[in-house]
C-alpha cells in the first residue's frame, strides 16, 4: 500500500508539472499589432555601471508566426554612411553596423537564432515621389536587422511629406543616444510627451548622397548621409515560436 501511495504521489507531481508548464508556455497568438514587447538589451540610460537595459519594441505587424518589431526609442546617434558619397542601403555603413555591432551587442545566441534573415525590398516602390522622385534604392538585400523604408513608415506609422502633427511617428532618443550625439527638440514631443529627435529610413533621398528620414515633426524629410545627429531605430522580424519574449 505504501508503495502505491508513493507511486500515486509521483504521478500527481509529474502531472502538475506538465499542466503548469503548459499554462506558462508562451502563446504566439497573444502578440498583437500595437503591443510593446521587450527583446534583447542595449545601453540606454547612459549609466554604464548598471549594464544595458531591456530594449522595448513596438509590434508593427504579425504574419505567419512572426512579428515585425520597431524599437520604441532611438538607440544610438549614427550617420547613414560615415563618408559623404553616393550610397544605397546595400552599401551604407549603417546597414553593416546594424547587422554586426548592434546585432551582437543587443542579442545573445538564442535571441539571434529567433531573428530570421529577411529579404529586404529596396525597389523604387519603397521610396517616394514628392515632387522630386527619390534616387535609386539599389539592390535588394538580406538582413536580420534593417531600417524601415519610406513605404513601410507610411504603412505602419502614417508618415507623409506634409503631416507635421504626426506624434505616432516621432521618436525619443535614449539618454545614451543623446550622449552619442543625438539632437532633441522640446518644441516637438512624442505621443508620450517626451522631446523628439529624428530617425533614419533606409530609402534614399532625391540624391544618391541623401537618405530619407522622419523629421522631428513626424513628417518625411531627407538629409546628407553623413549627418551624425539622427538616430538608428532598428527593425527586425522575430519568430514568435522561439518564445524569447
């Protein structure tokens, strides 16, 4: 009788653990457009003694078990390209920085494995035409981390040329980004009421030595590729089944 009691107790324990695990398992369907999730770590408060902080992301899209994320804040001040030359997204230094320095700094091996390589569309359809057509977007690329194009910023954040009241598309640079050179202006604030900076898009401007960006006011604009006071706002897809949130 005692042996049966022990056996029953063991079986009940195993059953409980199984049920508890099932209840705590991550449900990919729980992630929805507009959610804020944390994924990876990066220095943000400019206090190097307390280590990097969790990165907050806005869920822009959910498709086929994957979520498209955009960093909520501008994470670092960085030029689109370090030299003032004609470039495309394929050849710019910001693309290399995102897929090397940022990727390895922000994510551990398990997190990186959850980020699929994305076929990034750089066709003319991703640029603009207002009233000067944007320059060539260059070849399509394959990236884990990238910037939004103008067409994507328009689709997900309602970015247009003339809407200067779009708080949805404005971004706040982190304290670390400000330390690295990001400029903020208190006259324009985000939806959270914080001073806004401006952030790069991957689309070119009207010249090949320009790149598109979202200005402080929340509207589309462009700047010289080697300007260093704009911020990187990374985007990436994440496999929800990896359970990294």
